C-alpha cells in the first residue's frame, strides 16, 4: 500500500512539474520569437494566438517565419485515438507548416492549403479501449501511461482575413504515438496510429 501511494504521489508531482515546464516553454517560444518574425499572417502581422476545438482541444500560438512558412504550438487536452478514449490527456505539440497551395487570394481573404511535420507529447494518459457507440463509460480500462511521444502531420485549409487580424482553419492531423506504460500495468510500450484527428482553429493576430 505504501509503495502504491508513493508511486501515485510521484506520478502526480511529475505531472504538475511537466505542466508548468510546458506552459513556460510554450509561452517563451511564442512570445520570445515574435520580434524576429517576417510579415506573413493576416494584415501582415506575425504572431497569432487562439483556440483549437476538437482533438486536441488546446490553446495555440502561431509564428510566421515567412510568407509561406510558420511554426505553431498547442497546449491542451487530447481526447481519443481511434477506438481508444484517453481521458483528456495533457497534450503538447509543435509543427513546422508550409503553405503548399493558395486557392483564393484577393484584397479581402487568402485561402491557403498547408501541411507540415510535427511532434506531439502526451502526459498522464489513461487508456480506455474497445469503446462502443462512442460511450467512454462502456470501455475496457487498460491502465495508465506515464507519457507518449510521436510524429504528426497536420494538413489543413483556412481563411486568412486581409482586413482583420483573424484566421480560421480546419485541420486534420494523421499521427503516431509511442506510449510508455506505468510500471504497475503489464507491457511497457504501446504504439497507436490514427488519421481522423480533426480540429477547428481560430487565432487573433498581434503586431
């Protein structure tokens, strides 16, 4: 019992520290680089912050390296992977995005198609598998994972407003996640791959 409580306390402390470190890293990355960016976002602005709703649901920032390249970051919650419900795992992700094609570009809006490589991290993951009818309360409990990591590839299309400092995007992110399991639950490593991770993203841009 003492060993279990010790492991539980250690996991909780690790999660708290990880959350603080990730929040500080994301804030430093987004705010620290804004002074060096070139114009490329809505109204020629370079730094955007906002929300992503979907999988993941997160706070998000975007920094334009040039007119056609950008770095984005996400800090929030990751809900599920295919038929596995993950109990709102803490998620940190970063991507390097390229505008590959522009469908519309005029004085009012720009509609780009983009994609790019990225990396995702998960912390404090609970694996509920074999869910039926999208009901997370009817799933098998396969235990905890301490953390996970893996590549991701955001693909999306959006609307950038040229007369207002806003952008809207619909994004799909095929991704793979390598999960490291808590020592109290059997196998140590598991791999997941999923395609339909959709999110609707809105950002406001600063000077």
